[in-house]
């Protein structure tokens, strides 16, 4: 499904349920290619978090694409368009709404500490409707700068 942000898609796989449980294809290259997602995935990550944990808003300066899914539990998933004119420029984060959640995501580039950046989840200029709960943040995320403090340094350009 297309979103209001060019370059950001929501992909909802078919879940087949019966009395035994469920079956779902979590990755199918040809179907993603039909949607225009042709990235080469080089790294898989898996996080487990408890209710109220917020992770993000993170991005890499090399424009790392992510294919994100909540494998267990419920999350509010957030993408912030930080492009100054390239479809690679999104910051990503999420907040856990259930007692516990497992989030699994594929990345198009390897994690690189030197290219890794964060933006404050509570930046009022972003207007993110986080749930009404005390968010649990890492020290890094608690100290992340606001978007206006780093905007001039962002390499992402969007051509339309």
C-alpha cells in the first residue's frame, strides 16, 4: 500500500489461519519487486522490547532501507521523512504497545556506527502522536538532537 510519503510503503502479507495456528510468507522477493522494492537485503535484526519501550528515531547517512515487521506483539511504527529533496531519507522508530513485542527487520546496508544517527522522538516539530504512556528510551535516544539541530547536515535530497 502506498503512503503519503513517496518511497515509503506498507506491505501487509496474507496470513493463513486455522485451528493449528497460522502461516505467513514474511519475505517474497518477486512480490516486493512488483511493488518497486528491489533492494538487496544484507542484514537481519531482531529486537524484543516491553510495553512503553521506544526505539528510534534512527537512520544511517548512507540511506539504509529497512523492511520492518512486528513478529509478535503490537507496536506503533513511525517513519519520519527527513529528506531535503532523496527517497532514502527516512528516520525510523517504534513504540511497544503490547506487554512485549518482537520486531524483525531487514536492512539494505550493513550497520555502520560511524554513519548511524538519531533524532529525538519527542521533537515537537515532528508532531508524532506517541501513545499516552511514559516512554522508555535508551540513553542515546534520550540525548538525541532535534531535527532542526541536524537538518543542515543531512545528505538526503528529494527530487520530487
